[in-house]
C-alpha cells in the first residue's frame, strides 16, 4: 500500500489566483511559505524558507479565493502531484504542487489583513486591555460549605475543603 499525504502550515505568499476549468469548475492557485529554524555546525542560528505551490478545486477554491490574503496563516492537507509540459522553446518543464483536500484557516488577524477585511480591529492603546467585569471573577474561599440559600445567581463561589485546601496533587488531575 502506498501513501501520498502532506500537511503544510504556513503563510500565503501571494493573493490566490482564481480561474475556471472548461467544465466550469473553479480552480485557485497560491503559494505558502514554511520556515525551518536550525543551528548550523558552527553554532549559528539559521532560518530557511521553503515555498509550496497549492492548487484548490471546487468549494476549497471558492473558500480560498474569498478568505485567504497574502500573509494569511493556513493549514493545508493534500497530496503531492508533479506536472510536466514542454514550453514554447521545446524544453521540458516540471512543477510540483500540493493538491488541497482539506484546508483550515488560521486565526482572524493572523497575517496581513485586506483593506476591507473585518479581521483587524482598530483600537486605541487604552482600549487594548479591558478590565474584567466583577461578575466574571469567581470568589474563592477556604473551608466554605455552601447552603442552598448561598447560591446567588450573581456570585460564583469556589471552595476548597480538607486536603484540597492545603495542596492539590498533580496525580489527581484527570488529564
């Protein structure tokens, strides 16, 4: 049994190109850059970029043309395909591409936003750090035993009793 599967997580290097096949099916081409960080034999820290050609068909082509911009973070799962052709000068050329089978968009705001995108948020420095509302902060008390009348809807209470009040053992955590 053989397997041709690739996962690539990187940033889009150019705006997706949208075309249509003679059958009417939509095709999108773009490229992704992935980075590799390593230390050379001389102890120098180095970075190396690799560029991958991505081809999307059908719904993936539509989604990629709408939501991907240059700089967007994207995860592509697909298969590798190498095409070959003879150019006008008679020279045989090759192009290795990843045919996308699934795509996962990165978080909003990752990468470069487009001019009319809602991915970026304009805010002043004073608005960037919001203070939490009082009702979002739980009240933690030691040795608290709740009674039915103490369960007020506007107050969250967490209590620790017995050994848990002194120490929580890592072995007791279920994950």
